[in-house]
C-alpha cells in the first residue's frame, strides 16, 4: 500500500512515519522546502519525543521520503493546518489547496482521508465538489472520509498507536476502508461513523476541555476577589466522586482547544452560547494576568518583566495560539519592557539564551509555562541579578516557600 500524506507538521509527519514503520511506502508532501530537505536527510525540524529516531530509521530503510508535490498512491491523507482568522472563522485555504493538489493523481479505487480538524460539513460540502473534478464516482470509485487525530504533543507516537479513533466515511464502504488503513498500525479501537459525526466529535472533544478550563478560569477570577486560593478549592472540589474541574491558567493555546470551538460557533452561532462565552473567557485571561502584573508593578518606574515560557503547553516547542504571546504583546503595548526565556524554543525574537540573562535587571518574574526545567528555579541566584524581587506563578507549579526564602514577594494566579 502506497500512502501520500499532504502536510508534514506536528501531526502529518508522525502519521507518515507510523505508516512507514508498519511497512507502507509513504511519500510525505509539504510546500516548505526546508521540511522536505530535512526529511530526505532523515532529519526533522520540530520537537516531538521519539520522532527524530523514527524518521531517521524509516527514511534510511526507504519506507518514507519527502516531495514538494503529490504522487499517485492508494491512499491520500490530508493533514494541513486549519487556523482561525481574526474574525474567528475557519481558514480552509490549506484544505482547499491540498484537495486540489491531489485531483490530478487520483485513480479508481483510491481513498482520500481528511485528518485536519475542520468545521462540520468540510468533507461533503467543501472537499467532494473538488474531488468530483477527477471524474470518479464519489463513494463508488473514489472513497472519502474524515479520521481526526486524538493525540497530545509529547506523546504523539504512543497515542497514535494506542488511542481509539474514528473512521468517518461519506458512506459505509468509505468508513470500512478508512478503518482498514489505520489498522495497519493502530492498536486502539476504531469506531465507524459518518464524516459529519466524526467532524463534530473532534470539535466537541476539544470544546469540552475548553469549557471546563473556562469554568476554572472564571473560578480563579472569583477567588481573587473573595480572597480564596482557587487551587486549594479545586483540589477539594475534585475529591467529590463526580467532579473533575480542570486547572486555571494564563489562557488556552494550541492548534486545537483555542481554535476548534470557534468552528462550532461559526456554524451554529444562535445555539453555541456556552461554547462562545467559554472561548471569550479563556481569551480574556492574558489581559487578566496583565492587569495583575500592572498592579504588582504599580509603584515601580520603567518596569521590566521576565516571562518564563512562551509555548502553549509544557515541555514542547509549539507556540501556536499561545496565550503567553498575547500577554507579552499586551505588556509591551502598555510600555512595560519584557524579556523572555523558554529553553524549548530555539528561534523567537527576544528569547534569551539563559535564565539569568533574561532575569537581569527585571522587576518581576512570571512563570507562564510549567516546563519541567522550571520546577526548581535558582531563586537565590535570580535575586542577585533582579532589580526588584517579585514572582508571579500562573500555574501553581513552583514552591513559593523557596522564592520567599530568597527574599521574593510572591503572588499566585487565583489567590489574591
């Protein structure tokens, strides 16, 4: 079986590699020459546990190679981005372009699978009209559907294999063919459904988490006003056998939770009221944290803030939709000098090479992302280089007693 994977990002490249490791002939397609050049050398330009070693092996064994254009294959898998516009609408240009790019290579019996998270109706309303240009009978000669990923960065390779997934075809035979393809390497259960249900399920799964996080963030705001520690309150609430409140924080980022709920709102604006309010609540958190920072620095002239971590989650290099990026922009617009230190991000304007350099002359240290390397910060060394010793933890991650021992004034999000 030959598989053509369109889009070699955080999902596409691991997916292509897993099929290759199962003995399939895989050609990975991407418009970025740097991605293709690296792949054909057996290298990667993203960070993901175990991926570099896997790519090196399957490329060396000639099961995976890169190309700037598609090729004829048995299966075409589209894993391109579906970002959000400034108007909170789905940008489907990448899906449209990818679908158009494979039309000249489609042959009778082929299977086209969309993995990209998309609004309900993307497969049957957007992709099928394009695929019909192949002159193949959709559902009889060309089989189509949606099979969304359910993985978490840092554990992608493991979860691709062991997590359950959906095979949502435009008709039953398409669903069956999708399931058969993924059974090549997937050990989790594969559930058959239709494409529209699969599209909604993916959106609903991430929206569930977004709504829960919004509830936690709203509690954090309430607790600051009531002089209650929200972290303790949530911990105690979760002792209830049927309660599982998520954790608050400086906002929600990433390519899924911060984006997918808007796809539901876009299609159903009159019905998705809780979903929209939750999204706005989480989007408000960078401003909420910025206001807290300004209160802490209210008596300091020309303040400088050091932000620890700019990725959207810990121990990855992914900064897509990161709330810390929005926080930094807010602070800079308010005339506050900002320095950054994130050991997982190689190239970002203003990211210092080390923690001490970033903190030198700073008036406030803000823990934005709970990277493992930040668990035990060298507060005594930091105290020696900072102008004012203030520390704000937005993740309830660091032992504040250590900071206090070094003379820091300590603050915690959700605890006034």
